[in-house]
């Protein structure tokens, strides 16, 4: 029998990698984990966490305005970008420390280096100039922003990575993309007082979300003063006398201090030695895996963003836990990618789970749509015109709620709870017999008694 240096070697210290390494080590396995940048990965260092902190920062401006309606007078306010960056940096350093502490407490060996495969059981530790062997390997190297190779002037642009550490808050920004990262950053920068333009080649922002929420959010963002240019794309970016000149296909030349590309993320699989080990990738560079996250090589698993299944932190963590069950607990477990609740931290927020109205119409012949649009209570005194939208999508035959979509304050928090109800297979009747919590916005979810309209074979009737 071959003796390996480790039972498990994990490449990548992000959400999925740290979870795999920590839990395997806690089970008594001999584990090492390699990270080339910072432990915590995208989510902690330059994704979910700093993003949410920025979202909070960007909301104060509206809170100050709203307070007047409730009798407050707020004195002169000002915002210090450098202070925010410093506070954010301190927090992510604290979290990074917690991730490392968790690994160390479980007795995983923490290696600060890039790691690459040499063969199916051998890993090169680039910073140390040596190789080690492992019985099992997990690749959890995540993703990286798409830098738009074809765009003239792309070197002048930033991505979300740099947006977290800009030296100065720009006066103006052009953000390219229509996905959740583009939309969230448009709201963040606008909220911090930056003149913001969003350029998106599609017909409407947030392509995979329910159409009502997409339109509703578009309107709300436009009403705040964010310029959204759909059906458009960049032709080039060049240095101007004062900032950047951004040439678009349909809207002429835009001036901006900063151009941010948020046009999707690519799997971090380049230069990993995958071919040497026999690990197969698809045409986009994503590592191909079976239902159990096993690659084309039996003892090598891949999970999280590098497999390009669903690019979310809880999904990477779930896939890691399934790997642990499969490999170390004699309990083969497939990650469950169905009915994933998720949020867009735009302003207003989106919280969503299950099928959109359009997808439900394709899957079920008779669909009931329950829809409410209303002014939230806080807006009555604050004077804000923002509207909340809530929608339940119901398969009429089984009465099951197959989709729930919310636009408005705390939509993400509500989506988490709705996620449980949809996962449990709750019917509309379960919603109807649930007592409302009053006065809340969420009570609308259990008081929409009659369908607003139906879809018969996908057609609204
Ligand atoms: C701006 C932004 C906002 C986001 N917001 C959210 C959100 O609100 N909610 C949500 O659920 N998800 C969000 N995400 C997505 C989330 O961050 C990812 O889905 C998640 O981090 C994926 O985890 P992972 O373990 O696959 O990879 P990652 O967390 O990316 O970790 C991979 C790690 O591997 C390291 N690495 C790569 N190659 C090597 C190598 N060869 N050797 C050693 N180390 C290597 C990298 O440095 C990185 O630290 C956001 C992402 C971004 C970019």
C-alpha cells in the first residue's frame, strides 16, 4: 500500500476548501490546505462580506433623509471612503483569522502557497519549491472576474476585486454588466454619492430573475438617479483629459473616473496542472464533476465556483459537506442544487426562491400567480415612493408554492425563511392558514387569498 503524506490535500482556502479541510481534519484525517492569496477566499476577502459592509455604508444617506419624516433633524453629514476601507479591512482580517484558527484547531496544516497538480496524487507547493502527496485531493480554487479580453482599453478598467480597495471614491463610474454583482455595485456607488451609469447588453437587468422584480428594481434604481443603459455595450475605453472616455455602441461617449467590468466570473482552473493529472474541464474551463463532485480522476474532487454549478458561498459549503459524507462517512451524498434561496443586495433588495413566473409557466399547465405591490409602512412618513413587490407562484394542480419573489426591504432575510417552506413542499393552503405577523411587510405573504391572475399553458389568462 502506498503511504501518502496526507489523507487529504485541499487546494484553495475559500468557502468550500476551508470547510472540506476543517471538517476532514476534525474527523482525524491528516489534512493540508494551500491558499495562494488570503484564507476566507472570495466571499470573505473580496465578495459577499465586504460587499454587504459597503451596502450598509451606502444606505445611510437615505436613512438620514428618511429620518426627517419621523421628526429628526440630522446635522451636516459627510462620508469618508478611506475610513470605510480601513474598517472593512479590519473586519475581513478578523474573519480571515477566524478561518485560520478553525483550521488550526482542527489540526489541519495551513500552507500559504499556490498549489498545482503534478499527477493524480502529487501536488506542487509553488512557494516552497517542493511536492507532497495525498490520497485524496479537493480542488476548490473558485473563480476570477472576466476581464473582457476583447475590449480595447480593458487594462484601464477595474473589476470587483479592485473596487474593494480603490484609493479614492470616484466622482463617476460606469459599471458594465447586468448580473447581481453589477447591480449591487451600482447601488453601492450611487448611495455613496458617485454618479453611476450601468451599461448592459441585454434587454433588462438580472436576466435569471422574475420579470416583475427586474422591472421593479430597474424603475426604483432609475428613480434614485442611477442611469441604466440596456441593449448597449462598450466599444472601447481610453484615457481622456480628466478621467476615462467610454465609447458605447448606442449611447455615444460617456465620461467616467472609473470603469468597472462585472460581466461574469470564470473558473479558476488555469495553470493548475489539471491535464497532467487527467482532470477534465469543459469548454469554459470549469472542472467537470459527477453528481458527487468527483472529477474524471477517482481520488480528485472539485467543488465550489471552479465547477461552475451555482456560484454562491452556501452552495460551495454544502458541496464540501456532501464531499465529507461521501468520502469519509461512507454515506454517498449528492449536493442538492434545487430550490436555492438567494438575494440581490440592491436597493431595494431582492429575495427569491424557486421558479420564476416564466419558468413555472413552462413547467406546469395551470399556474396561479399571487401578486401584491404596496408602499411599505416606513415610506408613509419618510415620504419615499418606493414600492414593495411580493409574488407567490403556485402549481394549481398540487397547490404547492413553487416560487416566491420579493422586492423591498429585508427581502433577503425573508427569502431565507421562504426557502424552508418551499423546500418542505408547503402548499398555498399552508400559507393561508398561517397567522400573519402584524404589522410587517411579510404578512402580505400569508394574506394574498385570491390569485391575481393565472397562467394556462404558459399564457396569462
Ligand atoms: C463581488 C462578489 C460578491 C459576492 N456576493 C455573494 C453573496 O452575496 N452571496 C453569496 O452566496 N455569494 C456571493 N459571491 C460568490 C461567492 O463569493 C463564491 O460563490 C464563493 O466564494 C465560492 O467559494 P469557493 O470555495 O468555490 O471559492 P473561493 O471562495 O473563490 O475560494 C477559492 C480560493 O482558492 C484560492 N486559489 C486559487 N487557485 C489556487 C491555487 N492554485 N493554489 C492555492 N490557492 C488557490 C483563491 O485565492 C481563493 O482564495 C460573491 C462573489 C463576488 C465576486
